[in-house]
C-alpha cells in the first residue's frame, strides 16, 4: 500500500514538520503566560509591583507567536490534505484498473456492492488514516513527550501525578480499542450489504415496480440499514463512555496538581504562574492521550479498510495474457476441440460436454437449443470470458489461452444478450470499440444494423443522449445500436447472442441481407431462438443439455434430427396460431 504514497512523502514530511512548529508554539504559551502572571502582575522580580512594560512586551510576543502558530497550522493542514488526497486518488485509480481486469468470476465473487464500497468508503477511511498519521499522531506525541518534560522541569515532584494518571488512561484506551477493533471489519461488511441492496433495487427498479414489490424491498433495505446502524451504534456507545472517564481522570489530575502546587508555592519552591502553566501542561498531556485513543481508532478502522483494498490490489486476474498476437491460419477459423466447461463457482455441474466443432473462415453458423442448454456459455469461451475446463478452443489455429487478451478480443465483435448501453450519446455508444471512427463508417454500420431510421428520428439524431442502461430506447432499438457497435468494429468474428430476437421478421431479414452485402467475409456465429433466423446460416448446430447433438443445413436437420424437428414443429404451431 505504501508504494502509492511514494510521490507524496515530501508533503507528508512537510505536514509533520509544520505540525511540530504549531505544537511547539502551543507549548510555549503557558510559559509566557506564567511570566506575565509572575513577573508582570505579581511583580515577583519587580519589588512586588506590577511591571506593565513586561506585560506589554511578553503580550506582543504571545500574539506574534500565535500568528506564526496559526500559519504553521494552515500549512500543515494543506500539506496533509495534498498528501492524503493524492494518495487516495492513486489507490482508487489503481483499484478501479484492477477491477476492470478481473474475470467475470472474480467480480461475481466480490459482488458489485462490495466493490463499490471498497473503492469509495474504504478509500476514504484510508485517507483519514494518512491524515491522522501525519498530523494527529505527531501532535499527540509531542503534547505527551514535550509536555511531560516541561512539566517535570517546572517541578519534578509532579511526576507522582503523571505516574498515577498514565496507567488509568492507558487502561481506558486499551479497553476501548479491545472492544471496538473487531467491529470495524464488520462495519465495512454491513456497508457492503447495504450497497448491494441499493444497487440491485435501483438497477431493477422497473421490475420492482412491475411486481409491486416496493414495500418488500424497502423493508429489505431497512433491515440492511438497521444492521449497519446497530453496528455503528455499538462502536459509538463504547466510544461515548471513553470521553467522560478521561475527563474525570483529567480533573482529578488537575486538582491533585493544584494541591501539590499550592503546597510548593507556600514553601517558596514555585511561583503561582508556574502552577498555572503546569495545569495547562497536564491538560495538554492528558488531552494528547485522549486524542491518541481516537487516532488509534481511525488507525484500526483504516487498517481494516486497507486489508479490504489489498484484496483487490493483490487479486491476480484469473484470465491472463499469453504471448501470441496473431493467428497461424487464414483469419476467421474457430475450432472447439473436445471442450468441457463448468462455471468456476464450485458447483461442478457440467454446462458443456465434449464440444467438437469447427467453423470455417467466412462461414455463418447458427446455434439453436432450449434456454439454459449452454449457448451463451459456448460463445463466451471464444473471447475467453471464461476458460475451458477440458479440451481447447482454437482461434485462427492458436489456443485462445496463448493469445495476448487484447489481441484475441480485437478479433471478436460480440453482441451480448443483454445489449448493455451506456449513458452517453448514441454515437458514443456505437463508436465504443473505435472512438473517433469516420462518420461514413458509423452510418454504414447503423444502416446495416437497420438502426439509422430510428436514430435520425431522435431529437438530436446520432448525438441524442441515451438514458442509463439504454432505458430511453425500446428493446429492438437497443439491440440494433448494439449490433451497429459490433459492425463498426469490423472484426474477423461476429457473434450475435440472441441479438435480433426483439426485431420483427422483416427488419431482421433486411439486417441479415445488409450483413451479406456490406460485411461479407466475416465468420459469424448466431445464437437464435427462431428457426426463421437460424435458417439463414450456412450450417445450424443443435445444442442439447450442453452437447452438440447435430450439425448441418436446415433440410438435413429436418430429415435427421428429432430435437430440431420438435423445435420447428413448436414454432410452426405457435406461428400458425398467431
Ligand atoms: N455466471 C454463471 N455462473 C454459474 N452458472 C451459470 C452462469 N451463467 C450460466 N450458468 C448456468 O449455465 C447453464 C447454461 O447457461 P447459458 O449458457 O446462459 O444458456 P443459454 O444461453 O443456452 O440460455 C445454465 O444452467 C445456467 O444456470
Ligand atoms: Mg443465452
């Protein structure tokens, strides 16, 4: 974690330096005050008469010193902020970069809510830790050490008071830390849970409304929220007990000090002003200790957060780069070589079994099968969203695991089933894979995807803003923008995962026609629910419970594959009924 501090050590050192200056000034004041009282007012060196000149000159010294102290305080604060903010900024940036490189499986394991908490709240805790370390910690330490030395230099007999008060204070702080320490990791976990509920519900607000589940979900949030405030309350209750106890110790110490001081004044060993200074010092010393307790608390909370952030920073991406940048065969060739696959979630259920399939360059292959039979899982293996459990996937003659990830994914244009759009303009959504692509190519892609018609009808055409998640558009419109994006990428492979399901048959036909005319030569893999869509492909692979049971043209399959016949029959019937 310290390596993210690297550039900011000078700020930290300057913050600490100015802090030392500021505290030194604070600690000079009681001494000057004592002079004003003893020499100025009581006139102990002036024959018992007040010395107004001395009051003036020491008073002016006090004011100048206070001003200098204030300046040091400001500089120390500024440096500490520069240091902690820059450090936090670095950590946040690095965490985000790491999160972007995690595999799907790893992101799922962290949960979105927790990742958001970590990159926001946990980084804030860490930032406070840095602040407190470079400022508060030094302040307390100086108050305690220098204060004790100065106090003893006034009169060594004050040692008794310190010797009595210290153990009590330590006991008090120790107890609080012992009680609160285990609560901090728990606190961050509760924030995770609350964020997960918030995130799920805000994302799924349409579903929640459609199923009239607002009250139930509000209740669910209420539980997470209550859990959080319960834990927070436990911390605060323990803390709230600390301050009064410290105050009692402080006041007892003060009374003892005045009592001892008074005896020494009567005996002539101390001046009244010096006793006054001693009172200030003892409250600075014990106040410093009290602050130290708070700092330890920030420290332990910050450490808990640092551990959580380290989990992100130390996670090695499960899917990592290989050395290869280019393929060995004609571009556009895929082979699944006896591939088995199960999701790495520990469930061990085989999603794909012994897949053996070769797709030739320029070929269009359709994959059909019931929902949940593994179609999406199969195509996810091509750009390595997941790795196979057994066997090999070859792209252009090279095992996908041997590719540099960026080089492999450069080859693939993937339209996912969910058609994720971002809250920016339609143009930016289309040019996602090729920012700054020439206008005519953007329009060519949109035209082929049958999207230009409705895009031009939008208030600002291509520059119309899309609402978050694409909610300002219909399902079919979202699909067509997602397809435009994939076409603009002009990659070797085009994978459409159920991407034209929301289009009417005529629009869909026009789209495939345009693909043939404008983007010929691409190898296409089309996952389709409708036989009408699948029929356009050169070959159709029928997937059933994770295995390919048949592969061939529509006519061949109709003649030989009962599962395919069933799918056709059911669609004919529902088509007929419509
Ligand atoms: N991220 C995942 N983690 C664990 N299991 C999954 C995941 N995604 C899908 N599955 C499971 O894998 C099987 C195949 O899913 P999928 O490939 O999405 O099917 P299809 O696309 O054919 O509808 C299903 O049983 C599903 O429950
Ligand atoms: Mg699917």
